[in-house]
């Protein structure tokens, strides 16, 4: 019950800002971006928190969907409601491909292969300008439409909120299922799980497919919401920072990634002309979380309550 | 015919130069990873930082070479020492520390790249040092800039010095003992945490040398850090972590690839090729070509 309250609080916080912000477009935009990051971090948490993999390819997967939805809607003439699931399906397919290294590589080597693949994808985004327009990126992607009219501003953020709730719900359902239990068993001890008859490869591939689908939704929503996609929006640091959101909030909890995104995602917008400070703060947070707060803020609170 | 010959010679010379500098930086990375199990993802940013500091001291402040070079080394050494003290040291007792280290050094790389953007990035876009030596060396009939010839000679000297040090010197031999088997090395009375600290400092200094030499030969820009991280990671994985000879051989191959590809196409395509080579190697033989 407490957990449900915490989730509700964290998701509602940006929506409250949304409706008190009034005409302040800047604050409204920050709310939208934060919600997208909540969604992305929740998806990554499925892989990092529950399955125990650090997917440094995550932003690249989201990027593939972002470019795909942008292309489908601008040049293919598809509506948002058709382009988004198609882009996400493509992302899921790519995600399944990228889960193949995990069959052979463990821990560090898997993370390193992710780093390599992510870098290759970043280069590919620049070097296939037919679909990505290279370094310049694709601009002026139209906003989603509902009942034939473009969604106006406070409502599109609400739509993002609905997506976040749906994703959290999916992760919650997975965790309650047998499949979720298998994932946790694999995370805890792969050999033991295999000995107990859990198909490690199959379960891991499915979790990759689902998480990549979520990444795809996040990437597609980003493309539509910001209206602009460029290779810089999906590079390795973005993967790392979405990881940071899940890790800092609390891995393997439903609230954690939401909380992490709520704290970290709005930060760059308040730094004004000192945007480079974002990298310094995020980088410091990565080091501090790894050293002192491996279970994240929410995980730490849970542990402290369990002790008292 | 003459044009073709000129092109061939320029490919060979630039391949040699780029290759040896790649090898130097990769040797630093490989030394650190082989000894400490620390995949230094910020190594490229350290390399870039060394080049930028050298540019700042030598070209902007116009300090003489004998001040600018030692000061660059000192500044990077202070940074490496602080990093080891404050962060890296705490992970030595962990068995699977390399994954934590990868994440931490990626964070470090992000900090450094933010700092460079906020400081150097405000000054200019490309950082070209005023070469301390001018003129050309003429290998009849081909001219080679003196600065580049010196950069090549020094880079080769660093590599030879490093190999000799690791084979001959007492501490170098202790380092190699840790590469080969850290548990037995500890049983034989080697103080592993001290060797780790030494390896991190030495590796970082080697990388610093690479950065200064690169700045001597080419203009820097802020994206070089990430590219160099990727290239040297690829060299280390293909050559085998901890193997300086592996870093040298693979570094030269990569340098020539870069030089050849630059003639016919965009050098980024070469980066693509390195990444693929590294990925293939990760699957086939994660311990690398030259691992014992």
C-alpha cells in the first residue's frame, strides 16, 4: 500500500506542477521531458534491476525507434498512433538482436560489448543521413493528433503520464508473474537458475524484448514531444544517465526509476547557460551512487525502515 | 607515378605516427586494466586533458617547453593520485570490481568532458600548438615535418622504455607478476594495493605522454577524447589486456588502417571497423590475441 502511495506521489508531482504552471511553457516542457525519462528509466530497470544486466545500448535502441517513428510519420504519412507502435516493435526486434551477446558474455564483458555497440550505433546515426539527416538531425516532427486535432500542451503531458502509468503497470505485472521470478532467479545466480530448469537465454531475451519495446515507446514519444531528433540525443552518455536514474532512485523497485528521473531529468533545464555543469553533476552522481548508495535512495529508505 | 609514390609514403609515415601514438595511449590503458582490472573508460579524456593542458601552458601562456611539459605531467599526476585515493582504492578488495570500475570511469569521463566544454570549449574550437621546432626533415625527396618526426621518435622511445622497464626493473617485474597471477603475487610478498596505485599512476603518465605527443603532431578538438577511448579500448581488447607488445602490434595495424582509410574515405569509417574488430574479438577470444 505504501508502495502504491509512493508511486502515485512521484507520478503526480510533475502533473501538479503541470497544472499550477499555467502559461509557463518552460515548466510544462520540463514536466514532459521528466515524464519521458521516468518511462525510459522504468524500462531500463527491468533489465538492470530485475535481470541484472547493464544495457549501455539502451539509448541507441530508443534512438532507433525515435528515428523510425519520425520517418514513418513525416515521410510515410502514418499517424502517431500507428507510427509509435511500429517504431517500438522495430526497437524490440533490435533489442532482441542486441541481447545475443549476453548469451556468451557476462558482467563486465557484456557491459563493454554494449558500450561498443552503442558507439557503433551513434556513428551509424550520423552516417546514414538518408533516414537520420546526419548530424543535423530531423526537425519539426508534428505533434500527435487525437480525433483529428493536434493535442494541445497540458493534455499531451497527461498523455505521457498515462504512458508512464501503463509502463509501471506492466513492470508490476511482470514482477508478480512467474516470468518475473525467473528473471530475479537469473540475476541472483545464473547457474542455479539453470539447474532448476529456468531457461536463462529465453527469459533474458524476452526481458530484453520488453525493455526494448519500452525504450522504443520512450524514444518515439521523445521524437514527437520534442519535435527534433539528433544523434546527440541518443549517445552513450544518455544510456549511462538513464542507468543513473534507475540506480540512484533504487534498482529493482517500481518507485526507484521514477524518483531518479524526477530528481535528475529536470536538472539540466535549471542550469541555464552552464549546461556543461550537467555533465559534471551527473558524473559525480554516478561515482557517488556506485560508491555509497548501490541500492539507491528508495532502496536505502526501505533498508532503514526494515532495520528499525 | 610520382603522385602515387608520394601518396604511399605519406600513408606510411602518417600510419607509423598515428599507430605509435595509438599504441602509447593503449599501452597506458592496457597496463591499468591488466594490473588492476580497471577498464579506464576515461583514459581518452585523460589523453585529451594532457594535450589541452600542454596547449594551454605552451601556446596560450607561452611558457617554455621545459616548464610546460613537466607541469602538464604534474597536473595529470595530481589528478590521477586524487582519483586513486578518493575513489579507486575502495574497490580493490572486490572480486568483480571491473563492472563498477567501468561505470565509475564512464562517470569520470562525463565529468571531464563537461569540464572541458565549460573551460577549454569557451576559448576556441581547435587547439593547435605552436610547434617548438619548425622546418622539415627531407628524406629525399619526401619532406616530413620535424615536429611530427620528433613526436614519432619520442612515442617509440616511450614504448621501448616501458617494455624495458617491465622486463628489467624490480617494480616492473612485480607489475608483470600481478598481471599473470595476482593471488600468487600476493603470496610471494608483493604488496598488491601499492602495485595497483603505481600501475594506475604509470599508466596515466604513459597516456599523458601520448596526449602531449599527439598535440605536438596534430590539432586537437574536444571530440578526440571519446574517439581515443574507443580506439584504445579496441586495441586493448584485440591485443589482450596487460600486453604492451599486443598494444604495439595492434596499434600499428590500426594506425595504418586509419591512414589508408583517410585517403579513400572518411576516417570515421575506420572507427567503425575498429569497433567491429573489437566486438568480434569479444565473442571469439575475450582475452585477446597476445594474452598468455
